[in-house]
């Protein structure tokens, strides 16, 4: 159980540590290093844990395999979340404001768009 907890903790700490260490730097101005680190560490690790489980001769104990799987899953999910949040920030869906608050832009509903006259102007048909 402790190995699984440690694997999960390390899987989260590594991409977050890379994010702070690189100060949010991006690889070729497209994707953050922390997202790449999380995905690059997580996917192969998780794949190996799943592959070892299906082999006829298993090299890892059950506890070690679970720890490896939790490490890989935490890395993959953390890296994917960093990537996703960065993409949403680029598109202006949310932004961090001074003082630590988050501003989320509301996406208008169909009814709100109809009231604004946007639906008719853009040729959107509401059924």
C-alpha cells in the first residue's frame, strides 16, 4: 500500500516540479515541458505495468506492479491536465487574475444567443 501511495505522489510531484523548475517554459512555443515530462514518463510506465501483468512469466510482484501503475497513471493524468489547462488558457476560456483568483468565461446558452440575435445573424437554425 505504501508503495502505491509513493508512486502516486511521485507521479504528481514530477510534472509539477518540472513546471516550477522551467517556470512554465514551452517546447517550441507549443506545449509545456511539464506536460511532455508527465506524458513521456507516464505512458511507457503504465504500459509496462499493464504488459507485465499479461505476461506468462511475471517479473514484478503485485505490489510493485500496482505502484508502477499508479506512478504511470498519475504522471499521465497530471501531464494531460497541464496540457489541457494551457490550451484552455490560450483560447481565453479562463485566466488567472491578480490576487490568485480565476476568471472563467461563460459560454452563452442557446437561449442567451437567441435573445442577443446572434443565432439569426450567423444562420444557425434552432429546432
